[in-house]
């Protein structure tokens, strides 16, 4: 596994009015077009991808390409465990 730089500026992907510890996804953009992704509940577990792949993923989300993964979730009660 690649070394995660210690000087990354992590940005939490949460609504502006979000309170509590989450868990939330955090992103950091590093050198050499690398994108680092982690969850606040397990910050030592970091996934690394490239800026090009991240951009393709974001465009896919915006285009609705992953909506089938969450179909029916709006009808479920929120749970404490994931």
C-alpha cells in the first residue's frame, strides 16, 4: 500500500447542517493527481485513486449511473449501524 502523505487537507463530504461524528466520507487531493478517500470512523483505512478516475466517478454519480444501488433506501428507517 502506498504511503499516505501527512500534510493532506481533508475535506468532509457532509451537508452544511450536519452534526455529530458521522460517519462521513473525507477526501484529500494530493500530488501527482492522486485522490485519497477515507471514512471518519476509520481514518487509517485510506483508498487512493487518480484524479481522472475520481472525475469519471463524479460524472457518473451526477448522471445517475449508480442510482440503482440506492433504490428503495428512501423508504427505510435510518439505522445506527452500517
